[in-house]
C-alpha cells in the first residue's frame, strides 16, 4: 500500500512539473494540454489503490470473525481459538442444533472447568472436547451427526495444531 501511494505521489509530482513547464511556454492553455497527461499517468495507480483499499476494508470489517466461521447444516457457529490451543463453542449456537442441551446452571455443575463466560459474546462457551465427551452418550440422529461434524471439523484440527 505504501509503495502504491509513493508511486502515485511520484507520478503526480512529475505531472505537476510537466504542467508547470508547459505553463511557462504556453500560458493558461497548458492546463488543458496537461490534463490528459494526468489521466494517463494516474489512472492505473488510482484503480489499483481503490482495489487494494476495498480488500483492506473487507479485512478490517471481518477481522473479529477471522478463523471463527464454522457451519453445520446451514447454521453458523462462533468457535473461538483459545491461547492454550483448545476451541471454545458458543453454547447459544450449540442449542440451535441440540434442543435438549442442559441449562447453563446444569452445564456449570457438569463441566466446571470446561465452561467460561465470554463478555464479547454475552454468553457462555463450552470447550469443544467437553462437548464431544458429552455427545458420546447421544443416541438421536441429529446429535450423532453433530458429534461427527464436531470431531472431524473442530476437535481434530485443533488437536493436530496443538501437537
């Protein structure tokens, strides 16, 4: 980006110098003659700048979601990577799939070390490995499919990354 801005500044300075020299020779008509020089010299770098700025704006807007987009059967899950290498899933998102998920108080009693409150989410997160262990006892088809997806797409890649 800096390189592109320097290229634009350099070309603009050269165009201004050429316009000044033309103005000394031709007078005010030099501005009409120099206008195509500005257009030819600055068009491509300005187009490149707009393209690069669009990418930067998109990257900045999605920075808080980067690496946290997971999807199971059309439902999005907010899954955060913790500093210890484990992944933590929003309990609210899990309840979209598992209607029979226990209440928060029961989860806190059952998984005291595997449940944490996330202020940014305004809700609780459960460690993916603990949720997988909870789902090992599942017998419903949807729960088993969710467990298989969780193991394959969330837990296994995190375990490989920790090693």
